[in-house]
């Protein structure tokens, strides 16, 4: 029984490495952000990092005052700034742009974990492995999670996958565990 778990862990690690290698292909020739909204999201992260607070305006857009930033859309850049500051504390040569460029492939690889767990909850280990495989090879996922794609989709994918997994666990949980799973699912979904 124990060897089966190690096979699944190995499979998932290989799948994450395979997916990451595909997602890094666009960055082999170009050193740029690769989707239409990436610049706006980067500007928001830049503002948050500079101000040490949520940004009011994108001063890098629409000079001289900048364009208003909706506070409801700042989670993704805020998470990126927190990740950047953590990595930068360990390795000061890492820039915010480095984290922004590699955010999507990293988060996408980590998203395969809740996708696997959801499939496993619904149909067993084989279903989980199959779900993770199909998620890893979906063309839309590859486009929105490639290197330099700094849109909200990677954050939405990982939070949505965890919300789905926790909601399924909520419905399958014994009565004593319902509040725990309800709280976790609500926090991730919210």
C-alpha cells in the first residue's frame, strides 16, 4: 500500500515538472510579459510593493495621475508581492519582475495537487491521476499559465481547485468536521 502512494507522489512530481517545462518554453527566447493584462497586473504589484499598502492608482498608466485600481482586484498582485518579499529575503538578487514572470508556472504546477485530490475524492486514485493529467495538458491552461502570463487566472485556478476539493470534503465529512471544512472552503472561495 505504501508503494502506491510513492508512485502517485512520483507521478505528480513528474507531471508538475513536465507541465512546468512546457510553460517555460515561451520564456526561452523572450524576456517579457506574455499576455494582454500582464502589464496592468504587474503595475499593480509594483505599486503595492512601492507603497507597502494596497494601491489606489496605477501611476504607471494614464499619466500624470494614473488610473483607479479596483481594490477587489488586488489579491493576485498582493500575493505576488508577499511571495516576492519572501524570496527576496532569501535571495536579494531576485526582482519583482522575476517573480511575476514565473508566478503562473509555479502556481499552475501547485494547482495540480487540489485537482488530483478532487478527482481522488470523486473516483479514487486513478481518477485523480487522470484529472491532473488532463488539467496539465489543457490548451487553455497552458496559455494562461505560461511564463510571463501574469493575469489573474493562475490565482483563480488554484483557489477554485481548493474550493472545489474542500466543498466535496464538506459534503462527505462527518457532522463533527462540517464546520472545519465549511470555514476552509468559505475562506478559499471568498
